[in-house]
C-alpha cells in the first residue's frame, strides 16, 4: 500500500485516501530543481489529456514566496501543494527530485519513476490507461 497522508499548505489540501478509486500520479519536485522544471509541462499536459487520473505534485520548496512565484511564472494549473517540512516525501523515501509514484485505484503503489519523464509519451499513457486511468 502507498503511504497515506493528509497535508495542507494554507491554500491547498490533499488527503490521499480521498483519491481512492482513481489512479494517482504523485510527483515530488522543487522549483530550484532543473529536471523537475523540465518535466513539469508534460505533467500538466498529462492532467489535461487524462482528467480521470489525479496528478498531484508536492513541492519540497522551503520558501513559500519562491514556490508561489514559480507557479505564477510557469502557469502551473495542476494540483500542487507545498510541503516545506518535507514530511510526505520522507514517508516515501524520496529525497532526490523529481521522483514520481503511480498509485492504483485501491491505493497500491504500482511504480516509481526516478528522474524526469515525458509524461505524455505513448508508453506512459498506455501504462496509465491499462492501470485503469
């Protein structure tokens, strides 16, 4: 099972257990991480192409101002939340970004991706579709 969590950053709240029944793509990133910035547009596009999949991006940025500026400058319109204390990524053992986990509808951790991905690639879209996304 994927480690369960509930987190709020003052403007957004996420409770993983409330996403049961959906395939979840859980991404850990930071605004200062060049590979994270590189893959972010494809995560946004994945969310547009597959609205039935919950794409959740958890930023590990400590600086709230830098995080909010980044979201505005890059027009990030997917579900993202800042975890400056890095509690959630610690639950998953992720400390090198980006790292992304695919969780199925029952809450089972199915796959871990290390490093930037092209989330709209036919292979990943096919994998998520077959998983039920």
